[in-house]
C-alpha cells in the first residue's frame, strides 16, 4: 500500500477532513474535528499513527515488534505508529485505520 491509496481510502469515510495543522510534513485526518490518523511525509516508506484501544495497542506491539510501535509524538497509551513495511497485509493496515476512525467518530450519522 502507498500513501495515495491510504489517503483515498480515508477520504471516502463520512465526515473526514484533511489538513496540515502541524506544518507541511504531516497530513492529519479528522472526524468530528478530532484526529484519528496522521501520516508523516518527510520519511522514506509509509508509516502512520492511529488511535487504538489501550489494551489492544499493547497486544499489537507485542505481536508485531518493530512494525507496530508506541505512537511517535503521541500519547503512547492510546496511539500506535504503524510501519507499512510488508509485514502487515493491506487488510490489516486498513483495519487499524478503521478501528481508529470508529474510536474517534463513535456513531457517525
């Protein structure tokens, strides 16, 4: 998966907005004016930050060390940094984005 595929997928979700509140190097996606996905642009390869249930966040980090890390520059209890390095499938990557979206959006009408 590449950044354009991820961006297109995310922008199809209800009420999602895209912006650059932290400068030109990080795309931020929000729902209901709350961040659920950050994608840095100034690194090689695709990686992104997603919100995660705290218990699940720890489980994922233990299951995929080096691929799922505590959220870079985020609250490490609630955020993971995901390295799209080929270890996780596209379905798994998008599932983490979906989980983050649902955590932040709650019930979107």
